């Protein structure tokens, strides 16, 4: 088998040859690549496992094959580059924690509860047969930054005015061509907007009832204000797009726990009545908002360059259910 296999060290699970280099080990014993591909465990899970425990896991993994064969992706949520993805099979009420055909497939009963947070503040969470939607203070906080953004805009305009005046004086000195050196341009740092954002990141947390998984969490960066051209409106457009997508994820997760669950608004100016919503609905919509309004919002994101033409087209088809 060459450099990367070692016939003297056979896999203790299946008896196959193990890699000579960079082999995954259990109790300091290497296992083969085929068994390694079957490992779908939380961080640190393998380091705590014995060879006997690994054999039991492999038996469980083989028994999971029927669910892997049945799994058909109907929805996925991506947490960005290197952030991972969660995949859902709404039809069979199954889900997978990784975008990997070898990963374990879990049943709806394995999902006990979930929370979606802005830093430490809940945004969506599962309740007793209802999706709890919390009011967020982020829009209010970003609007409160408007005076600070306007002051920066004034500083930047003044900086650009002074820079243009000095460039004009330099051009005139060169045009005179009388040997007079151009005026010295003093160093003037370019203004850059810097301020703490209302929150740093979204977090999705799952609590699971599973032989090998007790929990799972992902992180997704929140929007930020551009350091050169900060805009509260642009920030809110990106934020609302994030929240819309996370609401769709929350609806799919709630549909696994309790099909046909309604929604409960928590906080805000006035509590709204629960709304029964199918988890297979083509888009996440608030009770007072229709798909046309959401399409307009995504079109504004397209025009601002926040999303691509392909992403806009895919979202439009999703919202229209086509």
C-alpha cells in the first residue's frame, strides 16, 4: 500500500490497514481511514472513547444507515465559510449536523430544544408547542447611533475638503514652474468610523437527546457598519435579512419538535397573538408582512451590493414558493 499504509498495524475495528502517518488513534491505537470516515462525534468525544466504546459506536453507526438512506435534504442553513451547515429533511422529520453524507442522521425526537441568540439575548427559542419570538433591541440601538454616524460624515467631508484644497495648491505650484517648491502638506489621518456594534454574533444552540450528542452550537457574525461609509439603513437591511433567515431556521427546528406549532411574540410594544405556521412554508414571514415586502427588502440588499444576483433570485423563488 506504500508509504501511507502499515500492514503491521491493522485496524482494531475492521482489521483493515491503518495509515502510517497522521492516523486517528483511540487508546493510542490507530484506526483505518474507512472507520475514521464514520466518526461523527462532538469535540473531545473521541479522546474520551475506549476501543470497546468505539466498537459500540460503530455498531450504532451501522444501525443508523437506514436513516442515512432515507434522508433527503429539503432545507439547509449555512453558517458561513468554515462555519458548517445544518441540514433538515422536513418530509421525514430528520436532520443532520454536518454537510457530510457520512454524518449521523438524527430523528426529530433527538431534538429536545433550541435557542437562537444575539450574543446572550434570546431571539428565537422553542417553547411548549410554540416558537417564542423575542423582540430585539438591536434596531433601536443602531438608530441611536445616527448622530455619531452623522458627526463622522461631517468629519470626513471636512477631511476631503482640506485634502482637495492642498492638492489644488500643489497643482498650481507645479503649473507656475518657477522653481518654488510646492507647499508642505501636513500629515492628516484619514477618518475611520469605529464604534461598538449593538451585538457581535448570532448563536444557534441545540439541546439533544442522543447516545453520542448532548448539544450542538454554531456562530454567525452579525452585521457591522462600514468604516468608510457607515449607514444605519444599510446595517438594518443586512440585520433584517439575517433575522429573516434565522426565523426560517427556527421555524424548521420548531417543526421538528412540534409540527404545526404556532408563534408567540415576547416583548416589544405589544404582544401579538400566536400564528399557526407550517414548518414547510416557503419563507419565514411575520404576521404583518407579505412576501412582496420581503422581496423589496432583498432587492434593496441586491442594489447595495450586500447580496449577489444569484442569492436574490434564489430568495425570490423561495418567498414566492416556486
